[in-house]
């Protein structure tokens, strides 16, 4: 497990967020957060291992935002808003990791690529990196 993933899981523990690491499941099974049960299920066998830090940070975002298990009870717009909000929290967590470990990037694009952040969040990352 990468240092950044360990950092994020320790962050979860520090914030009383429960999680289970699942490593014996199919590589295409998505990770999941269930805030109502204070639990995240993280697929450590994810087929794109380089995405795992963003996946963990994203699920922590759902937990911190108190999202319901939206897969069953929200409209399409509600799902999009919950996903976007979780990604914004994830970006903040990854930026904090970089700050805590004095990691710098020459450009926001490099940050996006390093953490497999979808390009549609480019404007958010650019703005936050300028502010830091």
C-alpha cells in the first residue's frame, strides 16, 4: 500500500471513520462508503492501482459529507452533486498530504495526473494550488 493511501486511512481512523480493506474481490468492484453505518469498504485489488489514493480520499469525502448511501435514493442530479462534493473533499485531502510531506508539483496538471483526478476538476485544483 502506498504512503498516501496509508496516510488517508490513518486520517479516516483519526476521524472515527471505520473501514474494511477488501483484497480478495474482483478488481472491478468499486469501493463504497456507507455513512449511515460509519463504514467504508475499500477494494485494494482495484484494477487501476494508481487510482487507489483518489478512491480512498473520495470515499472519505462521502463519509465527511454525511452522504446517504445515495445509489438507491437520489436522483441523477443528486448523485452527480454527491460525487462532485466527495471529489472536492478528496482533492483537499490529497493537497493536505502533499503539504504535510512537503511535496510540490511544477503544475496543477502534474498533481491531477499523479493522483488520477478527473480532468473536469482541473479548475478546482488550479484554484486551490494557487491559494496554497
